[in-house]
């Protein structure tokens, strides 16, 4: 849940890098919440063709955080955030984005910032 909340708090932050764990945990929790809200819409008798206002509202609310965490994930493998547009190519684009998201990030600093794994593993400096 910590990774999901981290992505939500950085909802419009397109700079820097995101670890694989942050990206995949956000995607997993967001997907589970969407399914639960779809079920809730169905149980309440809301919606048309399987889509209800609660699930659609949630999906619209997480569009920007989803794009932001994906862009930061692309930055971690030293790719421009514009690579997200490859997802517009039917079938192949989605496969490419999944491969990119599953690829291990580069170690050390790249043009998008410091390695997020290294930043988390360094102890806080004493004041």
C-alpha cells in the first residue's frame, strides 16, 4: 500500500525515476480497486454494459498518477517519457510497455536523476 500511496502523492510529478516495485504495486492495487468498484457498481445496479459511475470516476481520478508513474518508470530505464505513446500502437505497443516496465532500471545516476534503489538504501544523515 505504501507504493500505491507514494505514486498517488506524486500524482503529477513527471520528473525523476520510479522503481519497478513502485510501478507494479501501483498497477496491481489500482487494478484490484477497479475490479472491486466494478463489482460494487454491479451490486448497486448502477452502470451500463458493465461500467458504473463509481468505477469510471476512480479510473478517471487515477489517469494522471498512472501516466506519471509510467513516465518515471521509463526514466528509470533511461528512456524518454514520450515512449509512453508507443502504447497507442495496438497490441505491440502494450507488449513493448510491459517489457519496458519489467526491465531492471539502470544503476547510478542517469539523465533523469539518481538511482531510486540507491537513494532508499542510503541511511539518513544525522543532524
